[in-house]
């Protein structure tokens, strides 16, 4: 009986101590901890994950050395999640958005379709679960577009003019970096709208078009000029561009799908991923049968399968060489596809296609 009483007292004592700790921090402002040794800066010209010893990805850097937080060092754009989190905690949503945009020009896109490798390296995950960095990107974009503050155009410092062919992520990122440095930038795109593969390749259910175009308009307000409907090579020659501008950047990407080197791959019923997604994303429809087979197990294949459901396919099957656990598509994409009724047939490959 005494043991039980002591146990009850310890439980009550622990609860009281816990409530005292909670009360202590209840009225204090939320803070984001910044480790004193994580002060190393990344060049604004660098883009890509950092896995260098003593620079990023290590919890204890060499004595006297400065390092980069793992979440920032793992991000392909080197966005600083801690700075974003700290500003959000202080209700400084506009400042948080601009801090993220300085490293990645489209925070709203980041908050919707990024595979968030930063969260895999988040130190908070060692205690319970990672900070929802990706969702915070989306949150601050929503807040920013609610206010939509007037953009302060970049100052022109140099007389040199630069032409950029392509208004996809690469072209827009180049334009932003150059305009920020003071160059005059002109972007050309053959489509009637900017965005490149983000517009024609990413399905609308993942990336709302109105929201996306509004975010691009913010870049235009900063002084980035975009001309759409201009097909370089037809409407204007590359030589002509070279004579009119001091430099030309080709950022057209590779908008072609890979085919299959098997018999029947050239039959008229065969569609390729990128043309199919382009048709769906630009017209909202596509000519397909009631039953569709998608060959491939990556993210693009998932997009094709889920888009096929949305344009009228009754049965959609996915066939891929990889085993279920080896499929290159993100795990959450696969789960969402299954929830929508898409049938998976992993560890199978097509030998031939019959009419």
C-alpha cells in the first residue's frame, strides 16, 4: 500500500512540476533556437545540397569551425528554414516570404510540390517529429498574397542587357538573380503563359494555376520582363537576339518524353507523358480510352495516372519494373494514387504492345 501511495505522490509531483514549466513559458514569445556554431554563410550564387565535412550535415563540427544547419545545407536551393520559422513565430509572415524567395523564387510552389529533404534532416525529428517546413512555405505565401504588398523594383546598375529563353524555374531563377544584381533582363517564352514545365507538366490539383501565376506576377513587379508567345528560332532568330543583347541564356529545358524500345511502341493508341500532361493541363481534357495502362513508377507516371482518372478513365493501371518498395515515386504520391483507385502492378515490365 505504501508503494502505491509513493507512486501516486510521484505522479502528482511530476504533474505539478510539468505545469510549473508550462506556466513559466506560457507568456514568453516563441523562439527558434539558433546554434552558435551554425553561422557559416552560403554564397548567394551557390545552389545545391551541401554534404561537405565540417560544413553541413554534422551535429558536432570541428572545434573552432562554423557550420551550416543540416536543414539548410540539404535544401537544393539552400533556403534557411530556421530564419523562416523564427519570422513566422513572430508573426512576420511577409518578411518570412521574402527571406525564402531570396533563395527560391517561388515559395508557393515550394510549399506545394517540394519533396522537402530539409525535413528529413530537421533536428526536431530526433525528439518527436520534424518541423513542417514545406507547409510553412505554403502558409507564408497564402499570407503574402492576402496582403500582396507593393514590390520594390530592383535598381538597374549596369547598361548590359540579358535575354533569357524560357520562363520555367531555371529561366525565372536566372532572371531574378541577374535583376537583383542590377542587370536589365528580358525573358522570352514560346507558350502563351510563363512557368515552363510547372505550367504544362505539373497537374492543376497539385499546383493551382491562378495562385502560381500570381506569384510570377510578383517577380515581374520586381523588374523582370517576360514576353510570352515568342518562339525563338521562328519569331526571332538566335543571331538577332545575340546582336540585341549582351548575353543570352538558354533555359528551355528538355520537354520530351522517353519512349520504349519494344514492338508496338509506335501504335496510334500510345501516348507519351509530357504531351499528355500538356494537353490535360492546358485544355482540361484528353483523348483516351476508358482503360489506361501507365508504364513507369516515378512521380511523372503518378501524375499521368491521376490525371487520366480526372479526364474520364474508368480503370487506370500502373506497371513498373521496380518492386513496390523500390518505386522511385515519393511514398505519399503512391499512397494518394492508391486512394484514388489506381491499380499498381510493380515488378513487371512490358515486352511488347499489341493493337
